[in-house]
């Protein structure tokens, strides 16, 4: 009986240790999600959240990300997110850079989600 009790205690201790490790992993993942700049190394010119989003979705191409960021900032008009002609004009400019309609649509969703724009 004592041996069985010892085994149960050991099992419970191991489960507790495993659970604590799991919680540490969850904590680290949450930290990475809340501050991705800390979790991934970005080139020094990729210095805003919008540029990071572009960089992450343009195959980590630094130059293309910067060109795209500048194009969006230069070509966006006030109220461009309404789905009308202003958004269409910006989408055309984005497509001129990457020349891929499907990728353009994906990038437009990412660009629209950035409060910097």
C-alpha cells in the first residue's frame, strides 16, 4: 500500500512539474504575440509594426517591404478603407509593385489592418 502511495505521489509531482513547464511555454508564446519585435529579429529599417507586417508577408524581403510601405504612405488617401475608389487606387499601386493580383488582395487585407496607414 505504501509503495502504491509513493508511486502516486511521484506521478503527481511529475504532472505538476510538466504543467509548470507548459505554463512557461504559454507565457513565452503570449509574450511573442504581444511584442513580436522582441521575439523575432528584424532588420533595422523594419522599424514599425506596419513594416513588420509587410516584411513577414513579403517573404522577409526588406527592400520590397520598405518600397511597399513608402508606396502605401504616398498613395493612400483619406478614407481609403471604405472599399471605394480610393481603396481601388491604392490596390492598383500595390499591384504595380508586386504584379500578382492574388497576393495584392492578401496584402491589402494586411495593409487595411495596420492603424499606421
